[in-house]
């Protein structure tokens, strides 16, 4: 039987209390230690995440700066490549519309008017924005924002073509030098002579067509047609060559002989009333005097060419009946067909009530559409020649009048 004395019990109890007190102190220390470790780990994680965020922000910032620098480096050239063709197409289209518009106006005896594009300027702006938002309520959150905006503001300046110099350039005959320069630069002599030449050594090419539409048909121009055909046949052999007399400095025209084209050369000289025994002929524009050793060429002015081409504009029947246009008649009273003339075979403006589906240039006028058919290559080629003549003849004239500046929005 186990027994313990009172003293021993008290001693033992004091030992047990001392051990219990030591055990509680160790738990508290352990708890404090664990709490400290947790707090240290928390702050280490905060510092680590902050470092990560800072490094990420730096990389994003560096990447953004690099992108902006690269973008700014190519912004100008890329913008030019993107906008230049668009402006070019728009300007060419508007000028083409203007030429067709003025030809149709002349057909209706409405006054023409010309504008030219003096300048095209465009300001381009690129805006970049960025921001950082830090939120600590409930969670530590970083938000990054980036933005960019691009805008362009084009301004087009128009100048009216008018004044004394411009009018003189429109009314002056096309120089003979320009006539032979065009025919020698790849343009068909049939097209160049058929549009520009009014008469040559008494052979007429509808001289009455150089003004408003006449009431009576022009005289038979079959001789002129035949002459153009013969010149076209020998053009690739360069048998007709303009030259300058080295002594008198006067212009001359050489018509060379050729065994291959002997008959064509002989017929050309016969039509022009030239001496068959010589090859070099004087060249002038005095059609009132004729001589076997002289070729006299009278050319049309730009205004005369525009009028000549305007006669072959297709007209709605209702406009004819309303008397809006002049109808040219043959001697027998029938309506004359301008498509049979030298220029009429090379150029025609068609019309329709609805917008044409296949047109290279189309304008609305007097309730109808007038256009150049996209598959009418003869008319398109003549139209290109007309634009070259306009630039050659009227392009050098000084521009007069106010400048109209239009900002495009």
C-alpha cells in the first residue's frame, strides 16, 4: 500500500507547480516565436512582391518608351506612304472631273471655269498617355493604363486660273514646236494632228468647230482623213522630220523619200500641193499664202480644242427638244453626226440618267450623268493628250486671283 507523508506531499506539490509554471512559459515563448516568424514572412513577401512589381513596372515602362521611340521614328515616313497616294488620287480625280465638266458646259454654251490645286498641307498628331493606380484597401493592387491617339488635319488651297496671261494662253494657237514634239514623243500623229491641226495647206479639219456648236455641218474633211492615214502609215519610219535652217533659223519640215513607202510619200506631197522633186520645205502658220515649197499649218488654241471636243457630247433627246443645245444639220436637213469628224472618232462623252457603272470619269450635270466609258480607250487616250496640252500651254501662265483655302474635316 502506497503512502506519503504530509511534508513529502507539500514538497512534491511545489515541484509539480514549478514544472507547470515552466511549461506555460515555454508555450508562450513558442507562440511569440511563431508569431514573429509569421510576421517576418509576411513582410518578406510584401518586400518581394513590391520588388517584383517595381521590376515589372520598369520593364513595362522601358518597353513603352522603346515602342514610342520606334513609332516616332517611323511615324512620318509611314504617314507619308499612307496619305500621299490618297491625296494624289483625290487631286487627279477632281481635276479630271473639272475638264469633263468644262467640256460639257461648252456643249450647253455655259461658261467654263478652271481651278488649280496650289498646295496640300497636312498636320499629323500622335498623342500618348499612361498612368499607374495603386490600391491598398483590402488588397495591394497596382493598375497600369496606356493610351494612344492619332489624327491628321489636311488643308487644300485652290487658285482660280484667270487673268490676262491665262486667257492669252487659252486663246493662242498651239506652237508648231509642241505639235511635232508630241507627235515625235510616241503620240499617234493621227491623234495629235486630228485634234490640234485646223488646216494644213488648204486641207481643212472642221475649222468652224473651233467655236460654239455651228448650225451647219463642216465641209467634207475626207482629204484630211486620208492625209492623217498616210502620215500614220509612215510615222514609224521617221520620214517626216522637223528641223531648223542653220542659216536663217527658220523652221523646216523634211519629207524623206523611201523606196518602201514611195507611193505614200508621193500622195502626201500631192495632197499638200508640194513640189515632188525636193525633200526640205519651209514651215509656217500663214495659211493665206500657198507655195509648192512651203507647208502652212494652222493649229487650234486650247479653247478651240475644248470646243471641238465638246461637239461630240451625247445629248438627251429631251434637252434637244427643249433647245438647250445647238443641233448641227447637214445640207439636206438631217442631223449631223459629230462622231464622223477627225476628233469625233477619237473622243466622245456619253450620258445616262443613272450613275454609270463603268466610267473612268463621271459628273452629274443638268439632271443627267456625263462620263467617259472606262473601256473607250480612244477617248481616254485623247483625254490624256488634252491634259498634257493644258499643262503645256496654260501651265506656265501666272495664276491670278484669290486663293481659296479649305480645311478638310
